[in-house]
C-alpha cells in the first residue's frame, strides 16, 4: 500500500498559483486539453487503483507534472520564510550572547545580580510570551494575521517585481503576474501561512537562550565571576532561599547540588556597606548551576515546546487539506471528468441543462429576478428586453453585479433576497468568454434559493450583445452540470 502524498507549504502555494492561473486563462478549451493530456500520459499511469479517486494524490502528481514547465511563486515565498527563519536563529544567537555578556559584566567591585541577569535574559521573554498568548486568544487575531500576511505577500511581490527588471520582457511580465498572486495566496491559505512567522519567532527564542547559555558558560569557564543578590527589604536569606528552591524543583531531583544552600544564599547577599570582599567565594560561585537550570527550564524549554506545537499544527493543517473548494473542483473535473468536449451542436441530446428542455419551465414564471455581470452593463436594456420577450417574465428585480467577486455587492444581493419570495426564478447574464468559474460557483451559492438560469451573452466590437460561440455555450453547460448547480443555460440571440 502506497503512503499518502506529503504536501509541503511550497506545494500548496504552487498548486494554488496554478489553479489561479488556469482561472484567468483566456482559452479554457486549451486548459482542458492540456490537463487531459497530462492525465493520460503522466498522472494515470503512476496511480494505484485506490488513488484514482484521491484528490491529494492526483493533484500532487498534477503539480509535479506542471512544475517542470512553470515558474511558480510558492517556492519564492517558502524560500523567503526559510531565510527569515535562518536569520532569526542567527540573530537570536548573536543577540543572546551579546546581551548576556553585557549582563554578566564583573569588574570585582560588585557581583553579578542574579535577579537582574534573569530579568534581562528570561524575564523579557516571559513578557513577550504573555503578549503573544494575549494576541492569540484575542478575537481580532485572525483578522490581524490576515492583514499582516497580506502586507507581507504584497511586499514580497513588490520586491520580486523590482528585482526582475533585468529579465527579458515576456518572462518578466509572467513572473510579475505570478508575484501578484501572492496576495491572493495569502488570503486563501491563511490557516497554513500563519504558522511560519510563529515558527521563526520561536526559532529566535530558542537561539536566544542558547546564546545566553553560551555566554554564561564561557564567562564561568574562562573568567572569574561572582554572583550574588541584593535586597533592601529582605530581613534575612530565608525568603531568597525559599524562592530559589521553588524554581529549582524542576531539576534538583536530578541535580540536587544545582541550587544554593541557605548558608550559600546568606554569604552571597551583597551589601554596599560591606563590599564584595565580605562575600564567600564558594557561595558566589554556587549560583551559576542554578542559573543554567533556570535558563534551560524557564527559557529554552517553553520556546522549544511552542516551536513543536506550531510545527505540529502546521503539519496537521497540511494533512487536513481536502481540495474541495470550487476552484479545486474545476481542476478535478478537468482531470477526471465529467466535463465533456464534443463536436455535436449544443441543442442535440437530452441534457437537463439544455435550453429547449428548460425553456418551458422558465417561461411558466410570471415574475423573475435578473442579475447582469458588470462587463455586460452596457447591454442591460437589450438583455432585459430579451428576458421579457423570450421568457415572458415581469422583472421584479434587475441588478448589475460582478459574478467573479462573490463577497461584494451586498446591497444588490439583499434586494434580490427581498424580491425572491414573490419572484422565485432568477437568471444571471454571464459573458463569453469567461474564466473565473470557481468564483462564479461561490456567487450562485450565495443566492441559495429559487430556480436558477444562466444566459450566456457575447459582445461585438461596438459592445452590443450577440450570440455566443457554441463552444462557450457547451462549456458553460458542462461546467454547471459538473457542479450540480441545477442551473440551466440559455444562449442570447439578437
């Protein structure tokens, strides 16, 4: 039995970029022919019987076949994340070492204050972790993450576009177009793209703690340094010893000597009046094992645990990929059916989506609602006349919308929802050619009620409506049938 396909973030982004490019393709027939050829020649022969219905396996092989001839932005973005992660690790090591080295400064007049040292090296991390937890738990985290990722995607796209000036014209334009899709990819893959920044941040934290440990051990091994504690309010060493023992509970079961005793705490209590000469050398040296344990348990370990959690969530998100969005279904149907391409006229056959079989149903409606794509707004009077003359509808609602922008036009859709109870049939006038089929599927899903019809309209050079090419009528009919939308198609006739 074959192992399931393992997707990476670069795979997902490259796949989405290819799907988006196919949605914008000016010749859907050529796209369908290409995918049919890939299926027959490169994909189907490599699939086991049980994999032919597995979208993850099929799409992964489709991606591998397309990558050989395509330049894709997903690899750019993941390479950028790797560079960011590597830079974060390097910066964490250097900064942790330098900051700890400064906090460990000892010239013999005053011992290194363990409380100040931990506040600088570990306490700041706790504050940042508390802030991160507050951000994650806040209701605005998702929206803030989306805005951040969109800005990052746009910035990377702009940087890449400026870096491509030396390339030949056609290749430069193509790469710029791919870079422009980074904003769309960020929005579509928010659940996956939100983890790399957190992984990079935890990588910085892990490296920071390693740098602090390196500075501490280097100072202890190669120099003479004294550790102590200071307090004006303390009446004795008992409180400090109790606090030190409480923090050391996590490691003293394994290293019982890695915590100062009460006597050592007392003889490492620094007073300006007595000076450093009054401190016991063994007592001042007894603090460094405790500091190592504190940094490991309360600094490094939480960072490592968070990194593991975010990495696990990232991998779980990749394993949960379902590829069941409308844009994915369009690609799936091109590869495995049931989109049909034939040379017979569209009026032949008995498809339930053919105009002849659905015209009586549409004509029986006394009232109906009309939605016109904005690209056909100039032909609105002709389209409205066609609907009333050919279908006999009394238009209860007529709105201009963008059918490839499903989240827009709230007011128009609200007016449509108000009119539908009394005029339950609706018709959408769509342009030919048209390529954003996935967005169109989301658009009609928002209507969600009544009987739906699609009127395919082409425009001549003067912007006047004309009959569409029969191939486009067939493509629309096949697509709607594959999507199981129950929408019938009409072709505009002057």
